[in-house]
């Protein structure tokens, strides 16, 4: 992930109100916490979290670390149904490949595939 242009993570997110730096993504080999992202030498330019509640907590969780480090984030503030998220993400990447910017690509994909609570930050 360090130095990548684009990182896509499809996993479950957990927001910790009591300790936002321990908010994170549940990966197969263990959690990836906000503080782990803060330790990257060169964070990705864009991180797409196809996960429930990846942007929950706004400026005090994962999003805060990424925005402060200059990473744009596509994430949802709500629970996300897997099948619908898959279609939406495919639509997002089709539009990015066609040359649209991240926010425009997400907006068009959501118009075509349904709004699932995803937003673009940064």
C-alpha cells in the first residue's frame, strides 16, 4: 500500500468512538488501524474502501488520517450490501478508466447503480 497510486479494500470497517485511531479495517491477517495508515511513508493517492462505515466518524477516524496525509478516500458512512457494492465499484472503475475524476466517477456510478452512502473525501 505504501506508495501506491490506488488501493482498493473490500472488507468490514469498524469505527471506535472511544479511540478513533483504533478504527480500522478487518483484514484476513488482522486489523489495519488508522494509526497503521498514519505510519506509511507515502500513503496512496486514492483509497477506495468498499466496506461498511469506512467514512463513519468523519474527521476523527480513518478519514482524518487519510485526508491529513493527502489521500483521497471513497467510502460509505452506512452498512453496504455486498452485491450492490460490487456493481457500484465496477461502475466506479469503468468511469475512472474513461478519464473521469474520482468525485464525478462516483456520482455517475451511484446514479447508475444506486446510492449506497458512499462519498468522496479529499
